[in-house]
C-alpha cells in the first residue's frame, strides 16, 4: 500500500479547498464559503449551502441545505 507524503496530503487538501471555493464563486455564494466539517471520509463546506466532498465521489451539494439558486448553478459548473 502506498503511503502519501505530508507534502502530497497538503497539496491534495489545497486542491480540494480551492475547487470548493471555485464552486461557491460559480454558484454566486462566495460569502457562504467556509469549512463546515472535516472527517475521515471527506469534507463539508459552506454555511447555508452545503457542499460535500469525498475522494471517490468528488463534490456534490446537499439539497436539503442548499438554496435553489445554488443547486441550479451547481448543475452548470464545469471545472
């Protein structure tokens, strides 16, 4: 099994963070961005709007916590 270095983990964390920020910008909710929770399975970003990230699935919004506008704009996000 491959064990990532600390630098690789830091690079991954920065990439995930910047992508989440870009999604909030695209969804016209940059002021709602924040790190809600980090856990062993991934991370949750946002406040009113919640964006979930997991390594195997990538990013997706939690519809029970997102505004209609955020959800509609997320559908058009293309990194």
